C-alpha cells in the first residue's frame, strides 16, 4: 500500500519527506560540509573538484554549479541544507528564497514588505495564483534566462 | 516545588538575530518589530525566571542527516552558539540545568514519550534569537543570559514531523515532570518558530495573516481543538515552513488550564509582517493562582 502524501498537490512546493531525504542524502551532506571554513575555501577554489569528492549524482552536481535551488530541491535538497551554499556565496536567506521565484531581489523584497505572497489561488495545483506552474517565472530575473521549473 | 509560571511564544527568524548583531534594530524596516518586544523585555525583568524550557528546532546545524531525532532534550551544563555559516552569533553561551533536565527526561520517557537525550549540542538561531528578543543583548560587563535554559529540539525539517496533538500531549507530560521536581524554581516554557512562511520554490514568500491570527486566537482559547489541525493545513495555509508552529502546542499543553486549572491570563500579544520571509507572532500567557 502506498503512503498517504496529501501535500503533492500544493503548487510551487516540494515537501522534504523521507523519500526526498533519501534521494538527497549526499547532496545535503555535501552542504553540511560547508559549515567548516576550510571546506568553504576548498569548494570556492575548485567547485567541480570538491563536488567530485561526494557520492552525488551528476545532476545534483550540475544543479549546485548552476546555483539553481529549485533544481537542487527536485533532486532531494532541503532548503536549510542548501542555505549553507548561500552562506558560502555570501547570500541572505531572503536572497536565496527569492531566487526560487524568478523575481529580482528588489521585486521579492517589495512583495514581502507589502505583506507577502497571498495564499489565494496558491493552495491547490490548478488554481490561478502567482505560484502556479503556468505563471512561472514570476519576475524580471527569471525572464532574463530560460528559467527553471 | 518547581512551577511553570508562564508560557511564551515567538518566531525565531535568523534575520532578527542578524539585525541585532549588526546594530540595525532602529532602522525603519526593523524598528516596528523590535518595538513589539519592548514590553516582553520589561516583563522578563520583573518575572526573573530561574529556568526556561525552550522548545525550538535545529536548522541543519547540530543535526545533519546523520541523525534526525523527533524530540531531543538537552541535559548538558553548557551549549555554545553555533556557526551556521555566517560565524557564531556574538551572544553568551547557554547554561543548562542538568538536574532538572535529567528529571524531566526520566519522567517524560516513563510517561511514554521516547525522547532522545543530548549531552553535546551547539544551539542555532532557533534557540538564541528568542533569548535575544526576550532578554535583550547582555552587557559586556555581565555577559551572560539571566537564567538557565533547557533546550528541547523538535524535528520540523524532515516530514513527517510530530503531529499537533502529539506535541500538545507531550506538553502535558512535561508539565507533570517539571511540577514534580523538588527544588523551588520559577520555570517558563517557550514555544518558538513560525508563523506563516515558506522558504522554498515558486511559492516562497507566502504569508497568511488571517490564518496566523486565528491560530493565535485558538491557541489561547481552544488549544485542544487547535491541536487536531492536520499537517496539510499548515502547509497549505501557512507555508511549508509554517509547520514549525506545532512546537507552540508543546508549550501550550504545559499550561495549568489544560490540566484542569484556571485559564491563563493573556499578558501580551503581538503580530508583525514581515521579518525577512516570515510573519512574526508573539504571545505571553501567565498561569493564574487556583
């Protein structure tokens, strides 16, 4: 019998459950290693070589090199672990969270100062809120590139 | 006998800690938030708790994927502020209460809650930001927190996290444990984390003021009913990281009214949006004499 996962129909959201955790084990443990200053230095000196020390999939390594946090999440990353990459890059939590929406830093900050993203239309897949797949990317940052998700 | 005199509820956003540490509390963005805690600091100076039982969650700091305890009680004498990648916060070490913590562990486990016991743990912003908000920054001339702290870590990072009801029942067991400790101690229990926020995916930045305020209303008036709310409602309504709010139910379950005593007095309530990505909620409830 399959497990009950009622959270799979929440738009723009990946719940870090036991299955995602299994997929992302080495990716997240790589992230943890960045809590040590010497590892941050080694990673910054040669990112690819440092990633190759870990039993991550090639896709996970590509996602990290691209700093595409949505892609990292799909391959099993968890935001609190991925935040260690952001800390290594000198990024705040707000910059990291914003990067997953396709908004510029300013657009995302303005949304938060105006009271944040509304839950209206964003509770279930198939509604019409701004977090729905057919409204991605949401801002100017995403439109500059091919976007992700 | 040890007594739980009050419960405190507050968000523990890391950016709040950074704002304190970098001297930004009077900037227009942060001023309204910190003003919301002026009363609380004054109140704590009058209350003078001996021990705070502090329910929080670790954010991939002390616990990686090596070990993921659902409920972990700190029984150590001392805990160091963790380096979360930006350097440790410049706050004092946290002093524990090993005797009371060991007593609680023994009592609660015999009450059917299988706690993990932790004697070595660095504490991250989940624990130190609430201390900063409630006690302010200790002066260099007397660089210590004004009371002892028992850290109680809850897994809210990897699903499934404990249910609201499990947390509420655990709070009851913690109350029984604390109030059976022989030493006269003024104990507060704090529930931290939340309120609505989502830090991931295209839905990042979700805030739900209405749901948050209803949560505060119900936490005060009908906590046993609130404890029945399933995980999926937190995720849908308060964002994937809003699930941290289950931790508030542990503190609420430890209040006297839940065990048949008088209703607590609502001493203070505060709500503010935003702190970085998050809605900030804060509540103080005092137990009343029988």
